[in-house]
C-alpha cells in the first residue's frame, strides 16, 4: 500500500488557465477581475452582503479586530481549543483573551459558558465553527445583543456549512474564511472577510487598502485618494484570486466528494463507536456537515500517541490538532481563568484522519480497517 499523506491539495484543472488569464490581463495586483468574480460568487451563492478577499483568514481576523476598534485592555471571549490566529488577531491590538471551554460532546465553544465571562470590558465573542459544524448561533447572538458586544465568526473551516439553513460566516457581525491548502476550497494561502453589518463596509475597504480610500477612488466616487485611517495590505494578488475562482467553480463537486469520504469513515468506524471504544464526530442537529474534517476521539493521550504511531507504520498520516491556547507557552502566564476540562480532553485525545478529494474508497477502507485492527 502506498503512503497516504494527511492532506493532498486538489486541483480542478482550470487553475493554470485562469492564472494565465490574470497575467495576460495586465493587472495582477489586488482587486482585479478574478477578485471581483470571487466576491460575486460568494455574494450570489450565500447572500453575503459584502466580501473582501484577504491573503489569509489570519488577515481577515486582524481586519475584524481593527474594525471593531479593539483597544488595549479590551476583553475578547473565544474557545481555547482553536488555532492561534483566532487569538493573535486580537492580542496584536492589545486585547486580553478570555478563553471558554468546549462542549463535552463537541469541540465548539460551550455557549452556556459565555455569559458568565462577560464584564464591562468585553468587546466581542469570537466563535470558531470547528470542523465546519455550527456553533449555537441564536443563543450566542442573543447574548451579544443583550450585552451590546460583537460576534465574529472564525469560519476558516466552515465554507458551505449552515446553521438552521443560514450560511456560516454570514450570521455574526463579521465572518472570516480560509483558503489555506488544508481547507476544502484552496488557493495556497488565502482568506476572506465577510461584512454582515453594513456599518463596517466602507471602513473595511479602507483598512483593506492600507488605510486609503483607494477603492472609492477607483469607483469614481472621489477625485483623489489618500491616507484616511490605519490599515495594511490585506488584499491578495489577482493571481491568487484566479486560482481560487477555479476552485469555486467546482465547489459542489468538491463538497460531494468530501461528504462521501466522510460517510465512508463514519460507516467504517461505527462498530468502534457502538462498542464505546472511540468517539466519532457529532454534528449538532442545528448544523450541517461540510466534511471539512474527520476526527475520532481516543480514550487517552497515550492511546492516541500509540495509534498515530501504528497508523504511521502502516503509511497513514493521521495528526492531532489544537493545543489549548490557555496552556500555550505564550499565554499560560497571562491566563487567570478556570480549568477548561473539555478543551484539554480534545487537546490530548482528538485525532484527525486524512481527508482530501483524491482519497479513494480503497484507501479510506484501508484506513478504517487499520484503525479497527489496532483496537480489535
Ligand atoms: C486554518 C484556520 C485559521 C487560519 O487560516 P489561514 O488562512 O491559514 O490564516 C484560523 N482559524 C481556524 C479555526 C483555522 O482552521
């Protein structure tokens, strides 16, 4: 059996053609033809009010932190079980991060733990839709509105995923997506900020364009542009957008394929779940499953280490995921909160299996079979 890597980027076949088109158009900096095509795709398909491609989800989150005017000492609530960028974007602007625990049966933030963490300094709640599964958004939006704070969706993993029929990334005041090569839809590095609260639209364009009103200038709304706010170079080259657009044209096909693989894993490992040997992912009933990730939850950290080693010896690249941020070398000295038991459990026991477009049925069968032979 050939080695099965954890991930293998999928190419739809049009990427190079569109990149060449972008190159030949004579304009390869940001906000070109393909950037606009991508924006339109998302606005049409999901009804997002305003989209801005960024060079990464990390950058989209940094834009969000600037837009909601995070100042030193402000507090931002988020799960501890997430990627560093979720927190870093706000730490860069001086925020203190208030970490909340995950659900016992899902890595998403436990919405019942949020309100108790709110103080007069709280500026925002950042939710992370782990594995593309929705957080309990109605509850979270109601808490935010009651306390007059913002909700930002880290929808890095949540493309084409829905909460009660509403597309993720389009529910909070702002949403951030990733097109990193490990996500469902990719452009190497890439991301997008979704602006759902119109009051942020104009300023978002300015921050995106290095703090200038260049976008309005190019639309002919003003006769010269200049420095009007803080900002950075958050917009990607149109070459990146060309790659992304080729992927977006195949979104349905990519999603169907990933969902098939996901279902094969679930069926293949169901016996281990029935016998309470491992846990399988649970999609909350208010959420769809966009098949971003297939993970299992082991009984202990040692068991997971042994299983990773066993899979590796069989040529299978399975990997653990986040390490609780409240215990990270960077943040643990600053952390004053409670123990986050569930976050630590996922840190120690969650294992991700290979999931990419090119993974065929023989391979996924071999993987579930190998896992079963480890346990049975
Ligand atoms: C991938 C990911 C990010 C970072 O995305 P980049 O595009 O690599 O910056 C942030 N948050 C979560 C939850 C992610 O999965």
